């Protein structure tokens, strides 16, 4: 029988590395997708996944992980990832300010052709940047609910618990977000978001 997130979380609270591994495999894709939507960058999303689970492990080793009150660890991990997104974005801005872009050269001295994959990633990042610009026009608390409930498929109850607010607050924030976004996005894009 497969361990529940609550069982794994309890083991994690005792610094059980195997429990962290199972939680990582179970939820890293959700954290990655959440982080991409928040940062509009695939590479930043990878950094966020790493930072989120590293921070969780540090807290577990220090015995500073609270009990899991939800059936799933995903909403809590997504809230943690949201904080890490801010850290990664700040670090990325600082790095870009300090260094220029370097071309990677293979062992033979030739520059590898990654143009097709890079173009697809750039298109994804550009589209998500456009969506982020629209989402940034609504209040942060409404954005959080859209990210958790709509994009990450958390239930209203899970989002409420993860955010530390009543379920009715989540519902009203989502309704206000839909109303605000209706005036900012075309119908097809709005349907994809909310």
C-alpha cells in the first residue's frame, strides 16, 4: 500500500530522507509547472523546484517542519515554491546585472545548435510573460488563488488551508479575480486561466 502524504510528511518531520524523496517524485512536477507560471522561465522553474525541496529538507533536519493538516502536501509545497520564486527572480536580476551572456562551446570548440529547443522555450516564456503581465494587474491575494486553484488544481479547501484563510475567502478572491480578468483578457485566454 502506498504511503499517504500525511504519513510521508510525519516521517519527513523526523528527517527521513526516503520520505522526502517520495514527496519530491510525487509533487516536483506540480511545483515545476507552478514555478514556470510564476516566473515565466523554465530555468528559473528548475531552480525553484530545487530551492523548495532543499529548504524543506533543511527545515526537516532542524526539526522545524509543522504537522501536515491537509491530505496532500502539494498546496503547502506550492506556497513554499511561491516564496522561492521571489528569491530566484531577485537572484536572476542580480546575476544579469553583473554578467553578460556566455556562449557554451562543446569539446570540439563548436557552438552546439540548440535553436529549435531554444525557440520553443522562448515562445513558451514569452507567452507566459504576457499572461503574467495581465495577472500582475490584479491584487496578489487574487493571483495566489488563481495559481493554486486554477493552475495547480488545488481544491478550495486545500488552498484555504495552505494560505491560512477560510475557504469562503478563497472563493471570493477567485470570483473577484475572474471578474477583474474578464476585462483584461480575451475569452479563450480567460477560459484557459480561470
